């Protein structure tokens, strides 16, 4: 797998909002070395639907053109299960989507680009604030 960054839902939402945090995510998203886990696509679809945001199809097209889409393969799934068992004990609110995103990064020796406080203090994360 040839990517250096895995962009999570938080970073994508801020990017599409055009926020200050989104501006910080921009260099990672538009640098040609980023990936997006399929779980992130599902999370974004849910958010757009729940909050009646327009333009999901346009934003999804941008995501698929500007980043590699990484499917949930066996190695990522196994690692995500291990991560989830450990992190749920340490971080309140940690979820399987967080684990899949982190596992996606770990398998490729990449970093997660996020503003999600769940990732604070993790060496595999770039926390944009």
C-alpha cells in the first residue's frame, strides 16, 4: 500500500466545510499521498443523510479522485479488532470505526489525519486543531 496518510471522517467534514481545521487537512488531502478507508465513506454518507447536507455525490467523487480508497481487508480487520479491544479500555467513546481507521494506517505504516480527540497522544496520528 502506497500512501502516507489516512484521512478520517473528522478531517473530511472540516475540509468540505472549509473551516480552519479543514485548511490544515488540505495539505494532506491534496498532496497525492492520502487514502480514505471505506468505513470513512460510510460515516460520511450517514452524516450527510442525517444532517441533510447536499453534494455527497460530488464530495465522494472528489474523495475517490484525490485519495486511494482502502477496502476493509482481512489484515486490517484483524488488527482493528485487536486495537478496539485495547482502546475501548483506554479512551471513552472509542469505536470500531476509529479502530478500522487506525488499523488502515498501521498496515500501511501511515498516519491518521484527524481532529478527533480520541486519537490524541497516538504516535500514528496527526491531530489537526
